[in-house]
């Protein structure tokens, strides 16, 4: 039966697609009108479902009759097959013309009460992120309005690519997903794909391993709007960048929209090839800042509203005032506060809010250690931890080392002697000198001061 199916499919799809998508399928069994086929991966299954469901439906109808069904068995990583019971069912009525149907095929599966979740699954979008719950403020005005413009006319505005950057927890993912969600809602046929740069990298390395680069590229080249989150993780991954460059160019040339986010401005994306960086400048780069006090109040109020929770004004103000690191942390504190109140059956008041915040800050302090500081500083300055501990006297390294010592003094309980010991056995006077130099530089060098603020934020946020 499968042979017959294949024959028909071959006549309907291009050679390359047939090779890529149908040859690797293994027919497993035909039982009571249900044909089970094995596909190599979840990715593969999703692709088939997205692009060939109608064709498969037709084939099953011809071969197995109106009651025929198709089930997929997806091979999971370990090599064992997992029955996913995703299935394509055919309706009872015969279409007017056998091969032509005006309505897109319908997937009936256990998950198929066509829920919002199901619809968005293929895009990897979280439907809860939208512009309505993305509070506007000075902190995000440009990025947000550019985002809306792109969502209204993907691929058409000059904001292509759209690059959004900002520190952790400032709303990058929320914003770029809102764009994707709006596009999807306005035009169901538009293929939006959201993927983190890490997932892209994994898919790509898997494709190399499985010898399926062709299907990997095929998949990406038919995306209408590609959203790549956290591109800083492409740093140093040459092969992946090359592949992304290729896909980027192809999509861009075909007028497809590309949206990216990064935790730092493109000029600071060390380890990214210049030719890729220069592409980012074709479009618009917009930054996200920490929301100001009023915007933070608006964010908290919006959250309370959607969760149906009431918090007195003075507590809202206290939280908005005290949590100035990022929005994720602000939400985290809010959640802890609500949890505390619920668990202790206490009412939410200023006292409880202060207590909650104190506990959280305490947790954070106790978790920052020398290792963590060395790692963070190394990452920030793009220097290895070995170099920090080493004898090197290169200027950048010396500064980074002093910064790390300074942070150890500020954020850990280590003695000067112990800190020196952790930096290649230096003595405590070196640490005193480092702390002094860093303090001086914070005073006179605003750029440096800004870097220090970022690092300090990172220390404070550790456990959130
Ligand atoms: P990032 O990707 O930059 O690390 P996220 O997009 O994950 O940050 O945002 C962190 C949290 O803060 C999310 O829950 C998000 O919904 C919320 N958030 C960020 N900015 C806003 C905003 N302007 N309005 C409402 N919620 C926001
Ligand atoms: Mg994010």
C-alpha cells in the first residue's frame, strides 16, 4: 500500500522534496484501516504535517477508503520509536473533485480540539505574548512601535531585519513573540517561525550528524517571517553562523521578514562574523531599557488585573520603586509576594512586601561566589577564567581581573586574603589595590561605570 502511496506522491511533489521528505519514511503496519508510518524526528513530523497533510490525506483516501487513517511514529533521540498517535483522519464525504479541495486539510488528533495552542505549535510561539499586554514606556517606545509596524507589514517596511537588543529580562522575547503572534493572527497562511539561536544551533548540528542539511535548509527557506531570539549565542559558532548567513540572505532577498534579539548592541557582539553583523545594519536596531517608575507601576497593575489580584497602592509603589533591575525580577518579586501571602494566609501589605524583598535579596547574596564572579566577568570581557587567574599583564586582562576582585569583595564574604588566593595566589595588597582602582574608575569613567552597573545587576539577579 505504501508503495502505491509513494508512487502517487512522487507524481505530485518535486524530486528534491520527495527525496527529502518521503523516502526516509518507513511504513510500519496497516491495521484496521490505520496505516502507521515511521518518521525520523519530531521536526520531520511537524514539517510533514505543516506542508503535506493535504496530499497525505488524499493518498490515504484513495488507498484506504474514506475511513482510512494515518498515524505517525516518531523516532526519538535514543533511537527507539515512540508512538505519538498523531493522526490524519479523512472525512466521510467524498470531495467534489478527488484531488482538489477548497478547504485545507484538517488534522484530527487527540490534541485536535483546534485549540490556540495547537495552532501556534508549529510557530513555537507562546500565544500569551502580545502587544496588548506589552506595556509601552520611554524604555521601549521605538522598539515597540517598529515591532507593530513590522507586524502589520512583514517584509515590506524598511525595518528588515528588525534587531531588538537589551539586557536580560527587559522584554525582548515578549516583544518579538508579540510580532509573530500578530502576524499569525492576521494572516493564517503566513508561516512565522520563532526559534532561539540555541535551538537553531542544535537543529543544525543534528542535521550535520544525520546527513540532512538539505532538509534543514529547505525547512528554513520556506519561512515567511523568521524570528531568532538571543543571537549572541551564535558567538564563536562559525559553521552555524555561515548557515544562518545563507538563510538570512536568501529570505531577505525574497522579501521575507527577519526579526532578531540580542542581549547587547550589534557592535558588542564579539565572535560574530563581520559580514553577518553588517547585514544587521540593513534594517533597524532598537534597544530596550529598564522601564521607569511609572511604567513599572503600569506593568504591575496590568499583571494584577490579568491575574485577578488586588494589591494596595502603597505596596505597588514600593515594589515599583525597589525593583529596578529588570521586568522579570519585578514579576518574580510579585509572584513571591503573592505566594507568601497565600501560604501564610496573610494580607498583602507593605510589611509583607518588605519582608519578601529582603528574603529574596538575601538569597541572591548568598549565592554569588568567586567562581560565579570569575565566570561572569570573563564572559563580559570575553576573557577566559584562566587568564583572570594568570600572571598576564595585558591591560584588558588586568582591568577585568581587578573588576572581578572588586566584585568578590562586594558580593561575597571572602576575606582579602582568600580573594587573592582565588586569583592565582596574589596577596591581599593586590586585592586592596584592585578595589581602589575600580572605585576610582567608576568615579571618573562613565562608560566603565555603566559596565560595572551591568555586572552588579547580574550579581544581584543571580537567583531570580
Ligand atoms: P528577555 O527576553 O529580554 O530576557 P522577556 O521578554 O522574557 O525578557 O521578559 C521578562 C518578563 O517580563 C516576561 O514575563 C515579560 O512578559 C515581562 N515584560 C517585559 N517587558 C514588559 C512590558 N513592557 N510590559 C509587560 N510585561 C513585560
Ligand atoms: Mg528572552
